[in-house]
C-alpha cells in the first residue's frame, strides 16, 4: 500500500508545470511528511510486535527445557482402572489399580528413572471372570421414580444391581511397603484377615505378627538340664558343654552358661596357656535385620590387665560378623551384613587381658546367632 502511495505522489510531481510548482510543491511535501509519519508509526508498531513475539518464544522455550530435564513422559490411567500419583519427575512413583472385576496386567508401580524413562511395563486392566460366590444383591430403593442401590461395606456396586466383594488382599499386591498384612492376607466376603506363620500370633493391630515366647508359655519346652532359647517364630533347647579334659587342663561348669578352668599345675604349660573361662551366648535375630548392628557387648568381669583385646578365633569373617574394640575394656560383636534366614551362625570371640608384660589371661565367648525365616 505504501509503494502505491509514493508512486502516486512522484507521478503527480512529474506532471506539474513550472507555474504550479510552488504551491503544488508545498502540497506534495506535506503529503510526503504525512506518508513518512504513517511509515514511522507502522515501523514502530511492527518492531514492538516482533519484540513481544520474540519474548514469548523465549519464555516458551525455557519452559519446555526446564520441564523436560527431570521428567518422564506423562502416563495415562488404564481403562477400567485408576492411576495414583500424578508426579512425573525423576524419582517419583505412580501406582495403578483396577476396578473390581478387572485384574492388573503389567506393572503395579512404575518409577520415573534417572534417564527419564518409566520402569516396568505399561499397566492395563483385563476383565477377570466374575466369581458368583463373590457377588450378592444390592439394597435398592426407589425415590421419585429413580432407583438408588447401595452395597454393604467391603462390596462395590456392579451393573445389574449386584455387589461384588472387594479383594482387599489384591489391592496392593506386590508393593512391600503398602502390604496389608506382614505375612499372609486372606480375602473373605466383604472383608479380609491376616494370617501369621506358626510361632507367631496376630498382634493387636491385626496385621503384624508377634513372636510367641515358647520358653515363657510352655513350662516343659525343654528337657531337664537344657536351656530354652526363644527364637523369632520358634524356640530351641541347648545344653552348653565344657571342653573335655585334655593336656592336664580341666574345666568345671560354674553356671548354666559358663565353664571355668580349674587351677593348673605350675609345670603344665598347656594348661597355663588355655583360656580361663568359656561362656555361651545365644542370640535370636530376625531375617534381613538392618545393619550395622551391635549384637553383643563383651567386658571382663574383673579386669586383671591394663586393657582387653578382642579377636574372632573361630568362624572368622563368617557372614559379615566382626568384632570391634569399643573401649579399653569393652568389645562389641557387630553384624555388618544383612543375614537371610533361617540360618545359624556360630563364632568364638577371644578376649585377651593385656598388660605391659603381655597376655595375662584369655576368655572365650561362644556366640550362636539364630536367624529367623521372616523379617519379623
Ligand atoms: C533407563 O535406565 C534403566 C535403569 O537404569 C534401564 O533399565 C533402561 O534400559 C534405560 N533406558 C534407556 C532408554 O536408556
Ligand atoms: C471364587 O471365590 C471363592 C471365595 O473367594 C474362592 O474360594 C473360589 O476359588 C473362587 N472361584 C474362582 C473360579 O475364582
Ligand atoms: C601334665 O602334668 C604332668 C605333671 O603333673 C607333666 O609331667 C606333663 O608334662 C603334663 N602334660 C602336658 C601336656 O602339659
């Protein structure tokens, strides 16, 4: 449009006679100034528009870059199911549930991984065959021509006025943290209950299992002369024995858990070198115990030397068991690696009483660790 206007002005000027020039020239100049003004305004508006457009493009770009950096692509809830958790940032989890009558295929839980992909497989809900024993009629009432149906607690309404039992046990199946029962879940019409393995009772919360102390409850759990040791999920009977006499060295049982060396003949080096005492310790732990954990603390009953030195003499390095000096007169037996049960681990820890002259005497702690089958 501008070009046409300028051309018109130029042609107009060319066509003028000399006499007309003076007044016509002023007229033309005024027109030119107006055209220039219009042009200037157009230019300014155009630049403003460009700047604003550029700003918006920049905003959009930085937004897209920020979002993409630590997020996974959005996920959709499955058909006939729900998705719990909508955060798509790295480290977040989403969970999938299916409506009653459908069962989940794929992963129940998916995590947004460091490389911005989802772990696991796409979740979908497949129709599961209806189980007529899980159905019961709904209670329906009519009000002003509209029917309204409800189900008892633990049931969910289905098309056709039926109520289907909710399988509570299946709701969070596979997710350890959200497990309904620590051990086993049994679905019942309208409800569920938890079951514990033998040796445990259901605690008051009705979903965890508590160990039964058989040594407390059953008087004759062990035969006479034996010691009853309560374990997680059971018990065992032990009878600590002193070493048989050997090389002029004899031990006497001084308590149910302890043997002491009888005085040595001054000429018997083997006897003088043998441990002064041997004590027996039985420790019950659960499977998969968080580590590191102090299992047992050892101190000298009466200290002869300046300090005690602790070392594992039998079963060294066994299943992550270590001994640590916890002070001049104190040592600790430490579980450094998580153990899976059921298992039994035995170590001997020697406590040597030290003085400037050397070893004054030695004591042996025989420690038996009983690891249960379950982590409770
Ligand atoms: C992303 O990381 C996970 C686990 O670190 C790995 O299994 C998967 O193959 C990776 N995916 C891609 C596309 O790199
Ligand atoms: C139906 O449900 C009952 C009780 O929950 C169960 O014992 C039975 O095995 C189920 N039948 C089928 C075909 O799933
Ligand atoms: C046992 O004691 C006798 C003396 O009572 C001694 O002659 C013998 O060498 C000792 N045996 C050992 C193995 O120390």
